[in-house]
C-alpha cells in the first residue's frame, strides 16, 4: 500500500473534476506536523493561479469532488489553500492487517523494468581501498531494493582489468616466475606490495620497462601466453575483492564481473561508427567529438577524446561500448552508474553522445548516481597515519575488532562464538550504515566512535531496536503467527506507528527512484523512535485486556518485520539478541 500514491490519484482526479487540466499535480506529501493532518495536498495554489481562480474557492470545489469515504476521517482547507487529510484509524488498521498477512509486507510491485546497475568497479591492479566502499555498498543497497520491488536487475562490476599498467604487472609476474618463485613468494597475497615492486622495476630498469611495453602490445593483440598470465593475475585480484564482498555482505559474484576488457573488441567499431555519423573530428592527431552542449565560458567546446594520437582508447570509448552492450544485449530500461561525483561531467558527455550517436535508444534512461568522498576526522580524504591508502579489508577488520571490544564490555554473559557473531554484525553494519545514512552526494567524516555509538541514527542503535522488539515475543513465549485479535488503533501512538509502518513502500520507491538509501535509513530510525514512544505509552504484555494486548503485539510484530526487511535491503544482518 502506497498511501501517498493513492491520495495523489484521488486528489488529482478531484482537481480535474473541479476544472483543472488533466495531469495537474496534486503534490500530496506527508505532513510535517500532526495538527496539519497525516498528509497534505499542496497543488491547489499552483493550479488555481494557472486558472486565474481564488485558491481557497478552488480548494472547496476540489473537496466537493474528492472521494475519500472510508479512508479519511477529516478534510480541511488550511492557509491559502492547503488541504489537510486526516486518515481514518480503522482504514489504517485494515491496511496494516494486509501488510501483516503478506510476506512482502503488502508492498505493491510496479511494472517490472530491466535495470543495469554499474557499481563497485575496483581496479584489479590493486586491492580494494576505502575509495571503493561507497560505490559498492550504495549500489548494492539500491540493487537489493530494486529486486524487492520485482525489477530484473543486472549487476555489472565494471572492473579495471585492462590498460598499460597491466604490461608492467605482467612483466613483473613473468620476472618472478623466471626466478622460480612460488605464488606465495611472489607477494600476490598483498597486491599493493606487488604493484609497488613492479612500479619500482618499471621506473628503474629500462629493459624491464621495454618488456612491459611489449607485453601491453602482445596482450592487446591477443597473445595466448600473455592472456594466460593476465587471467591468473585477475583471478588473484578478484579473490581479494570477493573476500571484501563476503565480509561486507555484498551480493556481487564472479558472474557479475564485466570489466573493461570485455569491450576491447568493440572499441575500433565505436570509432568507426562515430566517424560514419560525422561526429568525429581530428584535433592534434586525436579523434574527438565536440558537442555544443558542453561549451566553456569562453565559447570553446570541451572535447570528448575517443582515440589518442597514438591510437590508444580512453574511458569514454569503453563506456560507449558498454552502453551499446547494455542497450543491445541486456535490453536495459535504466542503467545506473554508481561512480564518484567527480566524474559527473564525463558521464554527462558520454550519455549525451550515446543518445546522439544512436548507440542507445531514447527510452533507455542513463543515470549517473554520483557520491561524495569519505573523509578522515581532519576533513581530508581518509588515509593511513603515514598518509597511504587504507585497504578496505583492513578497515573492516578494525571495525569488527572495535565492535568486539564494545560488545564484550556490555555483554559479559555471551560465549565467544556469539560475541564474534555480534561483533561482525555490529562492526560491519556500523561501517555500512554510517555511509548509507548520509545523502550519497555529500562528503562525510569517517569516525569509529560516532558510527559505533548506541545513540542516534547508527547501526548499533538500529540493530538494538530490532532485538528489543523481537525480544517481546521471546520473553513472553508467544508465537507471532498465533495472534488473532483484530488490530485496533485507539491511542495516538498506535495510529502514528501504524501510519509509519504503512509508509515503507513510499520510502523504498524513493530509494530506487533517486538511488538514495539514506531515505530508508531515516525511515527506519524514525520507525524505531515511534515504536519506542508507543512502547512507553501503550503497555503490551502487561495489558489486562486480551484484545488490546493482541492488537499491540501485532503492531510490535509488524514493526519487527519492517525493521528486519529494511535492514536487509541495506545489506545489514540483524541479530535476534545482542
């Protein structure tokens, strides 16, 4: 049940019946304060202005045509023409009963789309570092939510597995093998060390550098020996990535890897097709596209470089080939790119060019879901104390260790295995939730103290909120499935909680529409707060009226299920006790 969508439809129909043009937005929103009703229709003033009518008079005409019998308790015109809608408790109770009876919480399924989601995308020359965290977990939360709503999702892990640096890495791998070193001795267990050693050889040994350049050419030419070494290196790199994915509870698999190399065979064709359409211009030996949409302040046009003077290809070329694949082969309706906000201009350019060149059909929505940076407490990009890049796996291990100490101090009665399980859920959940709860376009400060706090909008608070609700049934020895009393919403706290529970669908639709999981985090935090207020004001197990007790247990059960489902969509594991 999407209450906002239902009311938008009803109010929109009433506006048309009152004389507004078809398609006039009703602009129904959740009310900010209880005295303004549960929902507020804000479209009256705009519609009245366009028609040259008095807003309050038009609002009255709208009310005369508004059919909300059985749904609303009261309708009122406020201020210059806002319409306040107070929902009927009995109607809310009926909708909550439907949510309780449904495995998917009665969330309706929209028309299914094929959505390609490009996220994580580490560089296989190195291990994943903290810079890969946001793309990975924001993308995964949106993927999970899209699938929950019934969309067909195609994950695309566009890993960096091609390019000149691989010549250097293959030359070093070849050198190590020639020296008879085993895989353990090669240092491949730490790709940062391996990369630095290879770079050192490349910078200091001219013969090694020449060999690296030869191997790039051979690799790009399809040499089997080079490809064998390249695959071996990529397998090791991907093993590091999937160790991180497993710890993060991220749903990417090896089958989702579609790296830059996958499009190598199509790059020359991309150039040819752009030339055939008259879009390419040679500039200082390079082949470029100049689009009028991307003029600088001085009137010059910022070029999209497709092929360098030396014949090499760029990110734009590969991205265009990937878009063609996603359009022609995957038949995508939407393609979402979870990539750093600093790449915004690049994506605007290639998206515009892809449509202009006919590489994708007009109906394919290409969307860059940019995100800000994760900074240290000094406000600068997150680094080690020595100024180096922080490996993501090291950060996650540290998060678990800190959570273990915290949990052990608070819970001395758990055995070691359970302490470790709780520490994993709390530590990893804290890192993910701290990120997901911020608007993705914002930079944020990474702080273990803040994210591991049991107060505020944090994972420990949310995980505890869920266990608190779940514990009601465990302590009482009651099976939630046996509850049969009708749901009653007599108290204000009961109605407020039920209404928030029924706004779950509205929330997750915002997540998939905008690629913004922070909406879900805020919703869950507010839901937990409303449950706390309900729990304090409305005794559950101590209620002497069995009907009231059963009704309140139903509300508690629906709260627990909604919290659990919401955290699952964020990729955060819940605990039954902590």
